[in-house]
C-alpha cells in the first residue's frame, strides 16, 4: 500500500465510518433520551444511518465538508510531495462519491468539481522527532461550520447578562454557544473551544480541540470542571436532537487555552454536529503503509441501531405532489409526514435564481427539498444518488416565503427550521415546513428510487443544481404548519427561559 492508497483509505473511512469514541456518545445519547418522542425517533434514525453508511461505505452525511488534514512528519520529510498526494486522494475520493464536490470559487460561484482549488483541501503541516508520519482528518460540514461563534469579552449575552474576562465569562459564552445553535448545526452537537489567541489563532485552536479523544480528561483542573459543567447543563436547556426538544443537546465539550494580547479576550467556539467525522492514521515514512489507525478501538460498538430507525405506525400523513391547499391545511405541527413521488431539490443558488427567473418545471403543488446530494453518473448517462440528507434551511429564510408564493409550492423539507418571514408565508399561501433528520444521508438516499431529471447543473454544480428525485417512504416531522405554529419557535423560547437560570456566577 502506497501513500496514495493509504490517504484514499483515510478519506473513505472518515467519510463513512464514525470513530469509536463518538459511537459511544451516540449510544449513550440513545439510552438517555425519553422513549417515543421526536427526539428519540431522530436518534434512532441517526443510529441506523451510521450503520448503513459503514456497511455500504457511503457518506454518513451528504455534506462531506471541508477536508482538513493535520500532518506530522519526521524532520527532512518531503512535505511538498505528500501534499500533492493528499490532493490526488481528495480528487479520487470525490470522483468515487466518497466526498461531495464542495470547493466553490468565492467570486464566481463555480464549483471545481474535484474539491481542489485555492485553500482546499486544508492541510496543516508540523514536524516531530518520530520516525513516522501521522495524519489526522476531520470532515466538518457547512451546517455546523455556520454555527461556529466567537466572543470578545466583556460582552452582553442574551439571557445571561454580562460575560466578563474570567472563567465564569467563558462558561456563559459556552452555554450561549449551545443555545444559539439550536437544531441548525445538527444537534446533538459537540464543542471545540479556545480561550485566548487572536481572531485567527483562536478559531484554529478551537478546531484542534476536536481532535482530542472524547473520553480524555483535561489536565487543567478548572478546565476539566468547565467541560463537565457545560455538557451537564447544556443538556438541561431542552433543545434536544435536531432541535425537537429533549434531553440530549450536547455530546461533548473540549476547552484549550492559549496566550492573548492584553487588549483582547476572545472565546472561539468550533461547533461540531453529531456526524463527527474524524479519524487518523500513522504511516511508515518509507512505504506509506498504514501501521495503525487513530480513534479506533478494539471494543468499539459495531452496531448502533436498535430497530429500524424511523418507525412508521400507519397513522402518518402521506403527501404526494401535486398537493392541494386543503390537504396541506390539514397537516399540523408534530405530525409525522411521509412524502412519496417527485420532490425537487433547491439550495442557495436555486432560491436566489428563482427570485428573478421562472422555474424550469411547474412547481405548483410541489415539494421543495433543501438538499445538496452526492450524485454519481452511470455509464449510460443516468444519475445515481449516493447521499441525500437535508441542508440547513435558515440560509433560505430571505427567499423562502417569496418562492413559495410565486410558484405555489406546498411543502418545504429541510433541517433546523426557519424564521418569522417563512412562517408568515406558510400561513398566507398554504404550505408546511417538514423537518428531515439532519445528517441521515443514507437513510434518505434509500428512499430515492430514481433521479428523474436535473436542471442548472452546469451553472451551479452538483450540490446546488435542482434535482428531480422520485422518492418513496421519505419520512419527516412537520415542525411549521400553515396555521402559524412553529416547534422551532417554541423550543427557542423555552430554551432561552432555561438559559436565564444559568446567569448567576458559578466559577
């Protein structure tokens, strides 16, 4: 096995197989959640999705993120050559459908198609005095990346008051970081934290905390206490998995400290989702062969699912386009809704484009899915869906109500919920928001029976194109209905009230 082969295996396994410590956290979360709730249903689906991804070697989540490599090499090792091989392995994994093409030109919006371009992938090189090459990889998706947050203390925080330049101020920041994420970062989440540094080094060191083993104990006693406190009390906020409400909101918290300027006191938070994809390998510096894996243990939990995930009872609401207004008005928040037939994907570019242009197909009575799938082209020119979980819906808030009204869309599927403008639009036009389980890309790709068409592929690239997917048994939960009701609004309000109970000093 060469360096290229080993690097490819690292990427494949990171994308498709969660590490041992995160598997234990997911299993523990399942055991702690209240049975027969939306949160427990979400966790059961997550567990099944993890198993499916591992068994098929397909991406756990369709958003395979920004590949970030942390590399340690012996003194004198050719790092330039190794970086070239990393890029080749990334391109190969993208072509094979193990990574979604995620590298986009920031000015033109053009997708490179192979995850290569200025700044991608991210590679951090270090030297060490060992005769081995250590490479760690994290695939952190855009949904959780968007929930990263940086505080400059002192600062006033909603529900918590002033956070000062001390450990208690840091505590308040971390509690607020969990609150502000709600379900948009695919909770249950995980925090990597840096206290200190500057704007840049703080975020980088926060991400480095994500490479710590979930089971480790911080060698700094007060930081160990802080990590324990945050996990225990963030789970009292009631945000829950996917923001559905529940007992499990945060899986872990790791805090590091670096020096800062006297004028600055930054607390940087790298928010990670439940699909915490990070693995590592140690390679022979001569042959490139893998000598051992990192974050994998002999006693890891091989199977996480108990049952079949999203359990259907026969009492679900079934929708199939074209959907009438009368039918959609009968759907209420909390209903389990199964979608059959054709759904059309639409992310940021599609929404922006539809504001000024006609749709390529008739969308009246249709279902619009916030999804950037992993797609692979077959030899005959047809397309196969490799992963198809939802993307974060909040990005479409400026457009969604207008798009619904303009085209007569009856149902929007996404994750994390939407805001007041969309809620008003649902009420005015007669439509609903359906929350799919974030990250469950294999669970939902199994529902895709065919790819019936694609529009704007050349202009927008695979993740942003409008795909026509024919689905069967696509299970969701209605979290915003056409009568002004929003589960997301309720959970946000209740969790803010709970957050206020943590305003008094602790440390």
